[in-house]
């Protein structure tokens, strides 16, 4: 089962499938396209695909400047290591898409509000936009956001907690996060009480972790 | 999904007819068949074939439209009630009833979350693999809380049947000896982790 989702499936073939589906559904409607193509093809064609440059234009919910702040926060929360981090797999673009389609105005406003607050504190403290200050200063600011410090309120911390939840969810449900940073197996099979950690070297990702 | 019926019309005579193919109906049919009764099962929902009618099976999250979540518009239109169920997700939503196609009303001042799964297998397709026994507190809950009538049977009537079913299904757990959560017939424990 796992083999059918090898990385090559996200390459050009899939792009043409997405384009094909988009056109087909424009012509016959989504419900009819679903009947013609079957569920799996549709879900793959519609699933959010990481873009290389979501921070360079407006998203569905966020303006371009907010997308840039979001990208930098993603990079701070899950940085690049031997595997790509949250910003590299376009978690910011995913969050914009996911909040737009799957959340209400309250949650959307939570994220908009914390992005605005981070922007304001950055200007006050460093005299520059968050995305313009260096990474060490960004990290200091986000760490202060986590503790009762000047400028940030309890509501800010709650908003940031929600945003971090979205970043973690977005990253660990992405193909890189789930199958490279973690180990992914669609059907894990039996239980083994003891496995030397070094024989795997990373944690397992499973569907249930995402709820 | 498969709209075919297994039997269109038949003049066969059956010894037993089981109405509904969910967990309870499935068990009833199994018992009848094993005892040699010629058994007919009736199900109003559609046929679900293993593997081919499980579009959410084995699909990794990054291939799901919203990574296991379901979008607002679809929830609002088709699953206003069904979305309350813990088992509702992108990978299971097709096994829930469509609230738009099957509307219902409740008396003013009352509410009822009617989670529906009309299909071969019923809600067993949505079962998340936890199996607890009801206790005497549950069977007597109505009179204990001062509402209505108790069940006509008590825990001790059902206990041997719980055992009968559990030995076939295979239930994991540890004996806790709690009156509010009677112990099941448990499988041997999993192996321990090395210290």
C-alpha cells in the first residue's frame, strides 16, 4: 500500500492530474468529477500541495506581509535540520489554506491577531518588521511571547499556542514531516514490546497522532 | 460506492431473518449460521465491499484534502450532526449518514444527536476498537437518576454473553475489579519493554 505513495507520485504526473481535475470539475461539477475519477484520485488532486513561494504573494486568508511573518515563525518553531523544516515544506501556505477551509472566523482571527502583535512588538523593540530582524532576535521575541513578559498578554500566549498547534500539525502531516522526519507506515501490523531506538532512529508518525 | 443488491428477489424459505447488519445483527447472524439455521440478513443501506469501498483506507495525511479534517462548507451542508461523532474524519465521512438527505426534527427544548451509518456493517465500520462492559450502574441508571424505567435485564443476565463475545473478538486490558467497569475476558498481555 505504501509503495503507491512514493515521492515520484508528487512530481509532474500529479501536477497534470491536479490540472486535469480542476478543469474537469469546472466543466462537469465536482460531484460528477468525483464519480468519474473515484475518491482517492480526487483527494490527491485536491490536497494542498507545497508551493515554493507562498510568502511572495497574498494567500487565501493572509496578506503577503502576514505570509512572510508566518513563514519566519514556521522556520523558528520547526527549523531545518538534516530534513527540511516547517518553512521549507510550506507549512505557512498550508496553514493559510487550512484555516480558510476548515476553521471559523474565531480561529482565523486568533492567528491574524498574534501576527499583528508580533509585528507591533518587533517594530517597537527593534524598529524593524519581524521578517527584517535577524533570526536570533526573532527567536528572543518568540520566546518572550511564551512567558509572562512585557508587551504580551495571556490572550497572546493562547493565540500563539493555537498557531504552534497548526504549525506542528501542518508539518507532521506533510509528506516530509510524516515520512522523512518521522517514520510512516500505512498499516503498521503487529506489536513489538522492545525495538532498539537506534534501529529506527526516529519516532513513528501515525494517523491518530494528528487529532 | 456500490449500489448493487446481493438479492433482488427470492422465493427461498429462511429459518431466521436478521434485520440490520451492524455489530448486533452481525453477531446474531453468526450465531444462527453456526447453529445451522438458514439465515437471511436484511440491510437498508448500501453494500460495502472490503477494500474497494474504503476510500479512506491507508491514505496518508498529505494525500487527504485537508489532512484528515473536513472543510467547513461540506460540514455545514451535509454533516451538521454527524460531525459531532468522535470517529468523524475525512477518512470515515462516507460511512456516516448525510444530514441533508435524511433530515429529522426534535421536540422543542430537546435535542438528539442522531449518528447514522446505513450500510452493510452499519456502525461497525466506525468502531474505534474499544470494548467496555456496561455495569449494574448503567443498567439501573434510569432509576438511580430518577428518570424513567430501568432495562428489563441486569448485568448478571448479560455477563456470560459478554464473555461469549469477548472470547471471539479478543479484548486487551487488565483486570481492575471495579464495580463500575466490570472486567472483560482479556487476552494475554503484550510482551514487556526491555528495561
